[in-house]
C-alpha cells in the first residue's frame, strides 16, 4: 500500500520572500483559503515577529482557515516564539516551526556562535515552544552543508525536548539527489527517537534540483515535503508543489507514494498565487504553464487526436484546467455573476462584487464572448486592489503621429482626491508619470511586461510592473481590456504595495529623526 506524503505549503512564508512580493492580509487569507480547498496538510502562514502587519496576517489566517495545520515560523529566540503563539493560538490545529543554522558557515559568520551554543538554543527553543503547542517543528538551517554528526546531536536534542517534526533543509539548493537521500538516510539511522517523529525536507532550487531532491528524500523515508505554489521563493525558489504532487500522482507505479491533495484545484491555486503576487508563470512551466498541454508539432497533434495518451501523461482535467462556456453577457445581473464567480471559487464581499460587476458590464459591452479567464482576471484584480490606499478614479490619455503623448489621472485615498497631468515618451509613460506626480512617490521602473489573457484583438491585457522604491523592489499587476488602463492599475498597485510594506513610512521617520537630531544639535550650539 502506498505511503502518505504530507504536503507542507510555504507559499505565504518562504514564497513571499521572493523579491518584490508583498501580500496584504486579505490576499494572504484568500490564498490560504484556496490552499485549504487544495487540501494541503500544513499552511506555513508567515513569520509573525517580522512585522506587525505580518503578525496580523498570520493571525487572520489562523482565525479564518479551517482544515490544514496552521504553522508560524520563529527563530530560537523566546520573543519570536511568543509572537508565533499569539498569532496562531486561534487555529484549529496550530504548529510552531522554530529553526537555527547548523552549518559552520552560518554558525561562524552569521550567528557568531559555537556548536555547543547552537545545540543549547535548539533544545531550549523546542522546549519553550512545547509550553504553547503540542505540535512543534524544528529545522536545522543549511543542513546540507552541516557536519552530519553534529546534525545527529542537534536533531536528537530537539526530539528529546519535544519536537514532533524534524525538518532537513537544503537551504541554498546545494545538494544532489543521491547526496541528499544519503544525508536523510543517515539522520534516520543515527538519531535516537527519529522513529517517533515526522521527518520533513525543505529544498531550494538553486541548481534546479529542488523537486528531485525532495522526491529522493521521500523514497528513503521522509514523509513531509515542504514546497510552494509555482515554486516561489528566495533566489531560484522552492520545490514546486504542483510538480511534486503530480509526479507522485502520475508515477504511483514507481514511487509507491500518495498525497491528500485535491489535484483538480492545482490550476486555480496557481493562477490565484500568480495574480496576487504579480509573478507570471512561465509558459513552459511543468503542470501549470500555458504550454503544459499544448501541442504544436504535427506529429504530436496527430497522435493526441488519435489517442491522448500518445503524448499526454496526464489530462488537463486532472489539475483543474477546464475551459467551459459561461453564458454570461451584458444583460446578466449581479446574482448571475456572483453565482458564476462562486462556482469558480471566488467569494467577493459586497463592495468587491459591486466593483467586479461594473467592470464585467464594461467588458461585456466591448467583447462578444466573455471567457472563464476574463472573469477570473476581474475577480483576482478586485481581490488584489480592494484594500489599496490609492484607488484609480479616472484616467485619460491621448497621443498621435507627431503629437506629444499626454495623460491625466484622478486618484482617491481615504476620501481625498489627487489629480495630475503629465507628458511622456508614450501614453503608458505619460500615465505612469502622472500617477507618480499625484502620489508624490518617486519610483524607478525595473521591468514592464504585458500579455493577453485570452486570444483575439479584444483580449484583456495583463500588465506586470516592477518598481524600485527607495532601493526595494515591489511588483504590481493590473488587468483591463485597455492596455493603458491596465498599465495604470499595475503602477498604482506597485506603489500601494510599496506604501503598505512600510518603505516610504520608514524613510519619512528616518528623515524626522535626523531633523530632530539636527534641531537639538543646533539648540545646543545656540545655548553654548
């Protein structure tokens, strides 16, 4: 009988650490609820001590999402663990995940601690976390570059202190599959009490081997795999959830493993994460890329038409990729739109539904056929922008041969209006400059991408913009049948993320602090 692999999703924690991603509380809850529908076993909701907004987001996930274990990350510091507990105490099934580095590189240069000190910190942290919860996970960061014998000691101490899950991370994506499997096997054979805990692995993709390493570990006894939707994460990312699940699902004959994941929710989950993070899925991405089930070659097309199994090892329906008629048009009402969106897995509140309905009506007046992807794009855009500070109220731009492109915008924030006009090298440039002038946010454009959501000249445009604000990158995304409007929405979305991340507020506080210091210094000189 196939053995169960538990899927630990870290999209909301490690995945969010990808450059430019900054999910707000509503977006985190939305993704977590979809992960629950996907039926992952554990959701790592975040790192509560990192900021007040992160704490509140993790707390909201713990209060709202039912089903999976809700996990919070904490260093071995007691303050971290206190914050983690405060954030997840309302969860049905809470877990605290504590970690410390064990490699010589990290202990010597980052932690500046001896192996003995690290061992004591690991033991004490697990014991302290157990005072709050019965389910405690311990990770030895940079395990693949650590001395195996030292790892055995640290894991043994963590288990003795009460750890219920032992995680073996390949933090920098350094290991090869056979090498990683050997490390896991060594830990399972040499750590006292290991048979009484769940052995987990967490692999990064720096060498493109995160999925291979995770599966190699599972084949020698690891029973939890930590991964992220679309492979999101720091640097080259984490092991891809959809790839791990579908490899296990498709090759049961070889791996003799199984998961509890509802694979028909994979595509929807991938799209939701992509739209809310602003990270596009590459077309040739396995399982969820646009080309994953596309066949261009004549030989391949002929084979698939005769029998799908000739060139398809899984069906699009297996991952929830189904194109369906929606039968909605310009005469459809709010109730019909609400019912269709909920059928698709989108549950908007009254305010969001009203805005989505207005945009749906506008689109229905321009397009002959409304597709599932059109509705999906509108719903996701409303989820993403509902809590934004600056809202787009009005936008107009014009250009022509020999004419200077000019744009005017009107934004609102907390009941106040902000208007500005600007010229630019093109209409998109002019609109973005007008937005920058209205918001008074200085930002440098890092990248600009536009793609069609559906086929045809009347397709909705999907624009992704990456900005550098005060040395920090933020990603914004916007959709509209008008590319100029989609660009404006994406630019505003990026600016709002910069503000919500606290980058601009920190800069203002630093300036105020300098001003106060200068004032005191000047007063001191005057007094003397």
